[in-house]
């Protein structure tokens, strides 16, 4: 039996509590505690999206670093906002190809004119879930007027037409007759079948990665459910008033509307906005771990902005070739000059030096290394963050080590230089994620970092 996923925004008794990442959740203890005094949160919410502790002998819940609409209990959901001003979360996700986490609970999203590759799986799964509800509650069937002529009439005999076409010519064994035929071949079902066929064709051309085979099988099953529906050569059903929503569906087929909204979005190549609070298309709840997204967005944007440089490349220090081993080996002469010694015996592999962003010249030198920190910085960066990036700077022999942070609403964006630690200049950059034009913001950042690198050339 298929059970309809809960829609977090349309459920009549649902309470939506707004909060910020890493911020407190304004909820009464009695609303989240069971009769036994234990937390009665939904499975896999505690310690993944929410943390609990005691302050002044009272229970305190706070959000973690994931933004989106998160179900907390059967009655309460959290609307978690990014902790920094952020104007266009959808743009950041699209630039990175970041795939948000999907929860089975539904929420409404606003459609946009721009489709994104990362949305294909999300929209396909949402349509399949909506089609499960269509199959469970029954297909929409309409009555179609049919007319035929023959010797065995049924339905209503069209007397005038029969006399003019047959009796007037002495044909007395035939008559024209008409009837209403109940059929599933109507514009709403043809729209659904067109969307299913489009998705099936796309997934059939894809490499058989995780989830692809299952989606192909489910789409084939949906085609079987719609087998009595004609597949259009072109989606003419998009112009139908019921499909567009200009004419209401029968009350008993109201479950068609979410499926039709998704089908129309898929057929017209539309996407969704992660920034709007409401919309008209129901999809699985999408959650974004903003810290990971921020790091990837900065790295991808800098790679794009500096792609015209022939000698300077921007690498990911978390993987080769940007990653290095933390310890360099000693030359034989230097090792032999030391007292007798052993290497530390430890389980696991040797640690790596893996800054988030590594700038490298063609000759193999590294003019700048940077760590992207989704931390709240107004003045100097935290000492632990500085110690980490300066260590990387020494390992890469970089003249500049930098931390990159989102800019607070009460701070100025741009480049800050804290000073020098030994041979390494320590700097930070604050990115305005609330800028009207994020691409221009990151291009300006790339220019300032390029000027900083150029200033350190001998």
C-alpha cells in the first residue's frame, strides 16, 4: 500500500518554527518531550539536524549547519535559514552541481524558468511519488462522444443523419448511431504520460549509476498504468485548460494536481527555487548543508574566474594533485646525523596536508593556500583556524595563507591582512553572499587574490 507523504506546509495542524543555522530553536519542552520525559523527535533528526543540551537546568534545542524545512515532530517543523545574509541559494547550488539531501516529507516550491541537472533525480522521484497516488486513487476518466454507422446500432440512433445518408439511397440495413465512451485517454493523462516517457528516455541513455535502474523500472511501471493513454508526438496537452489549472479537476481527482504541476515543469524544462518560502509544486523536502556548499561554491567560482590564466591553476587540496603529505621525508645525510630514532608507530595512513583551495603555478610552486571557513568572523579569525592554514602554508612553502569567510551583515566584504607569522603572510577574505550579483562578487574576489599573488612575486 502506498502512503501519501506528509506535506509540511499544507498539513492543517503543522507548526512552522523559524530559526537560523547553529541558532536556538524556540520550542517549549513539553512540545518535544514524550510522556516518559524522553525526546520525542522524528527518527534521524537528533544530532544530524538538531542538537540538544541543558542550559541553566533547562532543555535547549539548537539547529545544526543544514538549511531547509526540517520535520522535528509529527506536529512541528523547522524553517532553518542560513546564518549569513544569502540572496541566491539556488544559484550557488546550480553553479556547484551540489545535490541537496532529500527527505520524504513534501513541501511546496516555486517554479523558475531555469532547469538544472541536479534537479532531474529530485523531480523524477517527486513525479513517481505523485503517480503512485494517482494509481492508488484511480485514473481520471472522461466521456468521449463517438459516432459510427452499421447494422447493429447501440446508444442513440441519429435519425436525421441516417435518413439522409442511407434511407434516401435505399439502404435500409444501416443506421448512424452515437454514444459516450468512458476513457482514460484525456489531456491530463496524456500530459503525465509525455513526462514519464521523456524521463524514461533520459534515464535509459544514462550510465547505470546508483538509482538509475530503479527509476527506469518505476517509470516503466507508470507507462504500464497509463497504457490506455495515447502518447503524443508533441505535448499538445500542455495547452489544455485542466492541465494548465484554468479549469478545475473533478473533486474526486484533486490528487492529480501535484502530478500535473510536476509533469508540466518537466516537459517545459523548468526548475525550482530554493529561496522562496512557498510555491505551487509539491516535492520532497530539499536540505542544504551550507558549510559544504559554501566551500564548493568558492572553489568552483575561483576556478571559473581564473580559468584564463595560463600559468596559475586553482586546485582542491582535499584530493590529488592539490593534496600533499603532511610530512616531508628527510634527506639521508640529515637523517643519519640525528640520534638513533624510530618513526612513530600509529594505526592508519600518514596524515595529509589538505587545504580547501590551493593556487599553483606551472613550475609547481604554490603562491597561496586557503581554507574556507563557514564561521562567524568580524575581526581576527579564530586562532585554531589560523594555526591550521599557517601549517598548510609552511608545508606548501606558500608566501600567503588565507581563511575565507562569509561576510556578516555588520561587516565589510573584501580582503583583510592580519600580519605575518614567520615567513607567511596571514590574510582573510570576506565574501558577500547577499550580493545582488554573486558572479560579479566572485570575479572581484578572484581579481583581488590575483593582485595579492602578483605582489608576492620576487
